[in-house]
C-alpha cells in the first residue's frame, strides 16, 4: 500500500516558499558581492582624493561669491 502524505496549508506554504526562495537567495548573494566590490572601489577613490574634495569644499564655502540668478528669456 502506498503511503500518502497530507500537508496542512501552513506546511504546504512553507514548502513552496523554500522551493522558490532559493533563487532569491542566490540573487541576494550575487547582489551583495557586487555591492561589496563597489563599496570597496568607492572607499579607495575616497582615500585617494578625499582630502582634495574636502579642501575644495571648504574653499568654496569660505570664499563664496554669491550672484543673483540671471534673467530668463
């Protein structure tokens, strides 16, 4: 005699989620790797030229030359 397995709605839902979420997990891992690589790249750029940007920003704030907006035609 063959054994029949019956699932409640919650069990069935959990099984379905487990089957379909594995693809999402892989996509999340790939996205995390890409994000971590991009953050590392941005950090390197910041370390290389960050002080120059700060100096330019301070210069622009300290030596501001406000001008009224021009007329629009």
